[in-house]
């Protein structure tokens, strides 16, 4: 459950740390309207319909099953936002920005936008979370986030794509700050569909890996590994990291997993990693680490996003260090990547 707000490579820029000016308050208050307009654009599949050729509003209304009169207004909005252009024949075409909503675009954010459907509704109950300290998502959908994904194939597919897109935008650039060549075999704990593992194996041809996650989650990893030509160096294991973790690695990566769990559950994952690790192995946490002080508006909104979805706040650097010590690790080292993801390296005591 990734919680950071989209960075500047997305359709919108991150929230700055500048206070709102009076003339911007109304604009900020109405921000939900723009959020929904972009979501509806993605849900209707507008970018796919305009991917190869320009179309009139009437053609789009027929193709997408939309009200032609309303769509006239809606397309004018998208025109002002720079998502489409209109030619001399009044046909609409995608802009470079709009193409980011195509499923096959190299910088696609389609999964991220479609994942708004559930999180948007949960944010409508932020008041509940602020008053109770509990997840507004549970209150909204009467089940927790992962139960919901397990029962809704479309939502689960969108969430997995969101994870892949944010891995591409947040994690892969950060990999440049860490030297993986000193290891022989890493275990990606909670490795999902294997995008992170694939990127590391591609860059380090002598490395081997294990992707470990729930069976229904890792089902799509094989095709991603094969498409990159690295499947022969990676095994995929389905299981439960609260029970046990594979033991053959000299590096254990936990990427955007611990934020999903309260301290008791996070401690269990870390202890199971400790049990699986040899004395010379290392642990590498890749996650959102709040500074101990001087948090930005983006930091705080991200923390509230996690509260809305999971009933927890993001951890600070000191809180991570305390968890690691309880789990039997020592010498934690924060590695700033220059992006919104930070690394923490630690070794067994």
C-alpha cells in the first residue's frame, strides 16, 4: 500500500511546503473536481480511443458509451487541461500529457489513476480517521484494504499496476545509490509482481534472486521476468512472510512492505527475516521514512494517506531504528536516495 503522493513526473506536481495563500484556498478546496475529471478520463478509456487517430466528440460518445451533450463540455475541460488538442475539423487528439493515460505508454500512469476509485471514496471519510485514528477505508467499504483487493479482481489489477508504475518512478532511479554487486543472491520479501527484482537482475548479471509473496500476488511475476530475459536467475516462491521467509539470500530486501503493518506485525516480518538470514547477510529496507523533525506538507499528506487506507501513520527514522533493534538488528544506516524513497541498511546482531 504505497502512500506517497505522485511526484512531478505524474499528471500533477507534489504538494510543496509553502502555505496556502488566501486566493488559492478555494482552488485547493475544489481540487477533488480535477481528481475526478482525470479519473473519469481514464475510466472511459479516452486515451485508448484516441491512441491511433483523431475522433470527433460524437464518435467518442458512441465508442465510450457517454452522453454526447455532456461529453462536449467534458472534452472542453480536457482541452483546457492540456490532455487533448482539437484540430481544424473539430476532432480531438491526445497530447503528450494525455498519452500518459495509455496502457502501453512507457510512462503510463493509468494504473495509478484507476486506483483512485477506492482511495478517493475513503478520503471522503478523512474526518472519521482524524477523530478515531482508524482507517477510513475500512469504515467506507466495511473491510480492510487487502480484503477488498482479494475480492475485487479489477481493483487488485489496478493496484498491482500502480505498484509497478510507482516502482518505475520512485524505486528504480533510487537503485543507483546502492551497490548490489557485492551480493550473490537476494530475497525480495513481499516482491509482488517482480518489477524491482527484474530491474536489479537486469543491471547485475551475476546476481540471483528469490521473489517471495502471497501466491496470488506473484502469479504475474514470471512473465515480467521472462520478458526481461532474467527468469533463469530468479525463483518465485508463494508463501506467508508472517510464517517464514526463504533462507538462501545474503541480502534481504523489504520494499514498501513494513508501512502496511502495525509495529507488532512489522516486528514479526523483521524477526522472520532475522531467522532466515546468515550472520554475514544484510537487510535493506526501501520505504518512505519520515524525518524526525521538519516534515514537509507532502510528508504529512502521505502519512495521512496511509492512515486513511490502513489506520497507521508513516514511521520516522527513529521509529524504524527502534523496530530494527527489537527484531535483533544493529548498525542501521539511513541512505538518502535524493528521491521520495529512502533506504535503511542493517545487519543481524
